[in-house]
C-alpha cells in the first residue's frame, strides 16, 4: 500500500473516530453538576440581612420629571421606509403615538398605586436583595393551599402577572386546592438587585430561587414560567426534583442533537409527529429557521454586547420603549408586524405596556436584565450539561401557537420524562399578560393532574401484587414493548399484572441486575412497588392474553427494533398512547441501526392497527426508506449543483430611491460646506450633561460585555468639556465637498485634485467607507494619495462619497437599496462626474460595494484595491475545512492562527457579529435609542474601534483606543452620525476578472488566503499582509496609501502589457 493511501486512510479513521466520540458525548447524559451558593451581591457576606422586609414602590418625583423632559425633548424620529410597517422594527409612526400618550395621558402616580396593589417584600439571597410579590389565597377554607412560584422573562417583569394573580389565588368551583403565589423579579430585573460579578446564568438563578423559596419556608412547591422563567423552572426541576412538586411551563423547550435530528426526519412526513393543524408551526424547517434568525438579533446582541446597547436604552426612554414594545408585536403574533398599529391594542392597552417599560426605566435595569443572555449563552454554562439531564418531575406544557418555538410531545419527552398534561392555544409568547384566564385555567388543570397522580401513587396497593415489566412478557417483542397501552386486570390465577398499576402516566421499564434477572419498575425516577420476581428459563409467569378485536384506540406498533433488555419508554394509559411507528423508526435508526437494517432486509416489520395483526407481504419498509434516501440525495445533489453554478449577470435598473419626484431631479453639481446649527450643538451638550448614571461593569470585566462604562465616562467628559465642534467643523471642511443627485438621492462627496501633477498620469480613485465609519476615515490618507510619490509615474484624483443614508448623503425612502444597488448608484455617480474608467478602493461595506461594481461593470473599473477581500461560497468553506488538517498547505505557518482552528474563529465571529444580526433584521428598533442618546451612540460605535482594531484590546482598561487614534478623531466620526441623524438609515443597509490588489490586515474581521480568494477574484496582481486592524485608512493611512500605490502600479503595468 502506498504511503499516500495510508496517510489518507489514517486521516479518515481519525476523523470518523473524532466524530463518533463527539456524537457519543452529545447523547451521553452527564451527572448533576455541583453548584455552590455563590455570593453575587455588592456587600460583604458577613453583612447579609436575612430578614424579610415589606416593600413599596415609591419613585422620586425628580425621576418622573426627568422622564417627562426627555419625552418632550426627544429628537425627531426617522421615518420608516415606504410601504413598511414593523418589518424593520417598531414603526416610528406608531411609536410617535405611544410617546404622545406616555407624555400626556399616562399618569405615573396612578400606576404606581396600581403596582402597589399586591403585598411586596425584599429578602437577601446569596448577597442579592430580591424583590417579590407574595399573595395568599382569598377564602381558602376547605381548600388545600399549594405554593406556586411564578417566574417572568425578558422583556417582561412582574407586571405580566397582575391579571393572573387574582385568578390563581381565588378558589375555583369543583377544585379542592388553591394557590399561594410568589412572584419575584429576576436578579437584575426591576426592583431586584443585579449581580456585581460575572457568572449568574439561568442555572445559577435556579439555585438562587431554590434558596429563596427555602428562606420563605417552602420545602416543596410548584413552579411556573415562560421565556427565561421557563428555562429557570426547567433547571430547578432538574436540580431539585425532591423540592419541586411539579412544573407548569408555557415555553417547554428541548434543544439537543437528537431532537433536531428527529425534527429533520419527521419533515418528510410531518403528520407522524403532529396533527395536521400544527404542521405549519414546525415546518418547513427552512422558513422557520429564517423566521428564527429574523427575530433573534436582539438575543445575539444581548448575549455578546449587552453593556454596549444598554447605554443607549438606559439613556433614552423612547429608545427603550421601541426596543421593548416591538417584542409585544412580533412575539404576540408575528403577522401583526404587517399591521399599521402592530395589533398592540388587540391584547393589551398602552397603559399596561408602559407599566412594564416604566419598571425598566425607573430602576435603570435594562442593561443588567440583558446580561442574563451573556451569562447563560456561553461555553461555561453549556459545559454544565443541565439541558441533557432528563426531568422526572411531573410536567404540564401549555403550547401557544405564536410563541417563539413549537415543539410536539414526541420531542419534548426527550427532556420531560413525565408529561402529565399538555395543551394548545391560539395565542402568543406573553401568555400571562395576554391571556391570563386561559393560562390560569391551564395551570389549575395541569397541577390538578399532578395532585391526582400523587394521591393515586400513595393509595395504590403496589405491595399486593408484583408488576411484570414488558421486557419479561412472553411472545414477540411487539407484544411486550408496545402492548402496554391497554390496561389489563390481574388474572385470577396469575401473580402479576401485565403493566403498571398507575394509569395515565409515562413510565420507564428497565432490566436491572442482569446476572439474576431481577427487574424493577422505575416510575417518576423512583422505584416503587416490589420486585417483579425472578425469571428462570422463561417459565414461572402466566402469559398475558393477546388482545383481540377492534378497540377504540388507534395504535401503531413496530416490531423487532428494540432489544427487550434495553430501557423502554412506554405509554401506559389510553390518553397517553402516542408512540407512533415513526417515533420508533427514528429512534431505532439512531440507537440500533444495524438490527434495523437487518430487519428491513429480512422483511420483519409489522404493523398492528386496532390491535389486529397485519403482516406485510413485501419489504415495503425497505422500499420506503430507500425511496426517502434517494429523494434526499437527489435534492442535495441538485442544491449543490446550483450552489456551484455561476449565474448570469443580473439586469439592474436605475431605481429611483429619493423622496422627490423624478421630474424634479436637479443634476447640477453643487459645492457643499458642513454647517451645523448652534442649537443642535447646544442640545447635544445638554444631553451629555443630563446623561443618566451609567451602569457599572461587572467585577474583573473590561470590554468583553461591550464598551466599559468607566472608559465611556472618561470619553463623555472629554466630549463635553474639551471637544470643540467649531474647530472640528473647520477641520472637516478642509477638503472641497459637493453634492449631486443620483437616482433621486442627494449624495455628498469629497473631491480632491492631485497636488503638482505635472509629469504624472492622473488616475481617478473612488474611495468607499463602511460602517460605523464615514468619510472622516479618509482625511489622513487623502493628502498621501493626491501627492506624487518619488519613482512613480501616476498620482490619484480622489472621490470619497458618503454612502447613501450615511452622514451628509440622503437615505433611500423605499426598501431595496442594498450593496448591489449601491454599486449601480456609484457607477452612475462616477459617470455623472465624467469618469468612464476609474479605480476603486474600500473596506467593510466599501469592500462589498466595490466588489459588486467590479463584477457588474468590469469595462469601467480599471482595477480594485481592497483591504477586506471576501469570498463566501460552499466551495470555499469546504476547502477551508479540508485544509484544516494540514493548514500550511494553504498559508504560511505565521498566518495559520489567523484562520485556524475554525471552531474558535467561528465562535469569535459570532461574538463580534451581534450588531450585524440586529441591524440586518431590526435596524429601526435599535436606531431609535442610538439616535436619541449621544452617549449611547458613542458606546455603540466606539466599541467597534476597540475590538475591530485589535480584539486583544478588549482586555485592556483603556481599550487601546489611544494607541492608534485620538478621542478627537473618534468623536469626529461619532459627530457625523449625530448631527446628521443618520445612524438608523446607515444600518438599513459572480467572478471578478478586474485586476485586483488585496491588503490583508491581521486583526480584520476575516482573513482569507490567496487560494480561497482566487475563487472570486480571478486576477489578483498584488497582495500584502500588515499587522493592523479593520479601519485601515483611519488607523494606518501611510501603510494603506503606500499599498494602494503599489497595487495600482501593478495594475497599470498589467493593462500596459495586456493592451
């Protein structure tokens, strides 16, 4: 065997073994982790006051006066695009109405009295002063009082439960119990203190609330929650099954490899998983995944940079309202985002919704509430393995049609092993707030079943007879494993019943102590009853009667797929018979695929319907599975073929993007001077002076959660006291500037002719910036490019426009102006300026736009210089993966760590792309706060100048900002966004044969070697590597200018030799 063959075989074996090990770990149930009672609070542990104290909401008048002043002085809202309602976020037309109501009709004193209607208290748990509502039942005589812990989520609060609390604490006719309700604010939410050190994720919050309930004197209790509340009660049930009597959740969740595989397999025949009317809540998976992406930008941002976005939300009441209220539209019913009023008043009132917003505002808690995402969605929390550990506590799942995810019972049972009640309702995510009566009734029904089953368990005479596990039943496996759905009485002369004596429960049978074949019934995670007996040579037991005749239940069974010596999940009551053939089929494929394939080949699949045997006459199982496999393969092949196929160039019209009529366009080029009114600057100073207190970062944290507010405070002080706008305005006017109308948009641009061009060829160069940059990035590089260099025969004439919607360029008034359409706009701009052929250079969005220009207009673009060349294709991804086994075949050793390991680079990309996710889905929502709060805008923008210049700088106290920039330079860029109100509009945002020069910068957002780039850029004539970051022109203007000259020089030589 050749050496190459041995190496390839060895690599394949290693890959298979590694994958097999990873899959094994995915399916392995970890042990319960040990969790300490960590001290989260700001005070010393010795100072903890363990007493329970009454609490009353009492907000100082000056806080409300400040709020009213901010509402009155809110900056003009950016108008939505034509024909758009709430698809880009909360429509500002609706927001304007809500803000007017808030300012003129919402009465805080009245609402404060309303919020104080229930008894409230505080108590210190693990150093955190927790706020909670505690309501005992009215007229409980003759009723058992059950403690119920209610937990809210984000962006909710205890306000969600004000309508449901009276329903739960009032006895219901026909029920012998009622609830004593405990409703805490989550740590960092509302009136509960926030942790001062990192690590308080949902698992740790579960520990806090266990200790909280113990402090209140409850050793056993029921729990209920939705959103984060649902996650926390799930963890409490997992960690403390002896204390949690039962769980009711309106967001039962499972997220595992197996559940996702099952969902995919069922996609070929969805009605095997759910009823026909529920299929559209899960499938098609592609559209559901797209919808999930559309609605999770907030999660991505809050899980990575909560402190960055929190600054603006904490400083702008209208921004906070926009950010929160948008969720009450799309999460209550996603179709309502197409309605003008967002459907808000169908389920809520403005007053109710503003109560919830006010709790966040008056407590300054939006930042600390969002930290729960970053503290939970991380590697440390995943390592605990809590989500993989099954819940044996009785569970009731209420599913709401328009919630963020819909999971059927067959999937939920992977996590919740003892579902006693499930229901479906036509409502949304905020169940307690939206449909309190429906949710209250469902809680009563679910917990009634839990109480009933608990009583039955006590009353049942499990000692009177043994229980014969199906594994020991005689006959075929099909009879023993899946025949448990029909109850059988004890035979007169028999010593065993043929199934559990506890109806309507899900049980797990297991063969234990295999050497003696002693078997026990496992029920709710605990052994009950007595030993079933010993099995000797198959005798000693009376075989159960084989069921015959039609029954009322329709049951499908599958035979010969599971060994009788393995654990078997069984539905033991008529109302829980739902083990369908497909469930068994998919489970066997995963757990016992060898026997499964063998049984297909041997034609051993049987179905029993209505308990009648029907033996197949042909290997239909094999045919069906083979057909599915063939269809899947053909579809995948077709998709791959389309991915590799190069499409023709699209035809792009010169769309009219502007607000004026096309007949009114003024094609003249007009001089432009930056001249911001004094009142705008005065308003800015007032806002900086009146900025609300910044939320302190967690202990030991620099910029990992976003821009550290200690650094931000220094920058804001500099901005307020030392930054001189009049001087900077003069500086920004140093170059000739103009405006011209292109496709209805008045575009702003800088146009600089070269100095002393005699004897030099003048080359037009279009410079394009990106986000969160502006033309300010080019102020240091423009003189370098327009000044002749020794030894070079050419010099540049520079045109540097502000992108549409950025700075002083108008924004589109209708949707559709993406990077491709901008390429058309800038081609027309260059033509209007008289340039038929030209060079282009850019980074960030500028790089994307110039790439599109070079693709679409190769006859006009002489050459491209990019400091962020990009390729995004299936083939490039495959190549990067294959090269990961031997990276130096792709790049030099010194560059390997810029690409590999792929997993680490992917995680880093996720960490730094939350801004992109929310701006690509809800730019108008996040834009309101950034447009209204200067300190919020600064935090949002400046954080990128830390992590994108050098990601290691996020660990430095000063963020490394002054290593490359000055505060003045950075604030120039921020000011361009502020004085133009353009942050919102800036966020709305085929092979190339043109000669290309590429400057790679080590700390840029992505690093791609030549072998990958050539897939897109077919004619790379120059490439280089530099130790710098993303904002090349701003950060290293001399390096970039020299590289542009070198690259264009090679392109000029290329043209000379070619033509």
